[in-house]
């Protein structure tokens, strides 16, 4: 397997965790997002969106982190990322998508750069934007995790899965600005701390990647 990614990309971070949890070896190819490697003709020939991650699995080219993780779960079922029951699967997908579809798309690097370059927003404005959307998402996630009785050691029971894989990189993102306060989210932080005790999560963190700066 060959994974195209960037050390600070939370979407690539998710796929690194997923591959580690499945025990799958992979080669990393580094796409420097701040140097616009993603817009090179070579990379656009692989991923026309010019985004990371891209996973090549001995032929098939896969894009979008959630699609990649579901592919991995379907082709390498153990350990599973989703519960066996339909309601459980829907709950886990909902938590994962709260991060991957609601928080991340409006807080990622290209959006923050657009706010700066196109509209001239300065760093304090961007920080306010960034923190606002994470707080809005985390408030709902915290309420769900703390109140519906389905969370255990991890987001759903006592086995890490798709929701945890998405949540952990978003907590790393939340810590980008020291002004962000994680104290209102004790359940999120408890689950985060439990995840970070696992080697699969620890090896995937941005600062441990060969392209970390």
C-alpha cells in the first residue's frame, strides 16, 4: 500500500490510524500542502481533487478518508471499525461525519488560507473562525457521548472504531490555538486519552511522521 499524505493533514492522520489499527504496512509519499505539491500535474493525475489522502492498494486508487476507511473495513474486516448492528453503525458513522463532514471542511488549511489571501483576514480573525466551528461541533459530540449511554472506553463501547479515528485528529486540530479550551469536553478528552494509550494512534501523530516540520 502507498499512502499520499501530509503530516499535518487530519484526513491523512485518520488513514494512518486506520492502517495501523488493521496492522497493515504502507509506504508514505509526502505531499507538502503549503508548497502546493497537491497541485502538481503528477499528483493531479493520481487524485484530480488535489487533496490528501490518497491510498493506492496494489492497483486501485482510493480517495477521501471516510471512503478509504470503509474500503479497508470491507476488505480487511478485522478488527472492525463499525459495530455489528445497524443502529450502532449509524451512530458511529454520525459521530465520524460530525467531524469529517461538518467541522473539518470549514476549518482545514485551504479554507484558512482562502480567508487570509482572498479576504485579508488577519490571524486573530482566523483563530476566532477556527475555534468557533470546533466548539460548535464538539458541543454536540460531547453531549452525545456523555448522555446516550453508548460510549465506553471509546466512542462506542470498549473497542476503537471509525468515530475514534476521526475524533482524535480533530482534538489535535483544536489544540492549534492555545485559546481553545478543552475543559467543557471531558468525555471527548477521556476518550482521546484512552485512544492515545494505543500504539496505533501514537504512531500516527503528526510529529512522528518523517515529513514533520
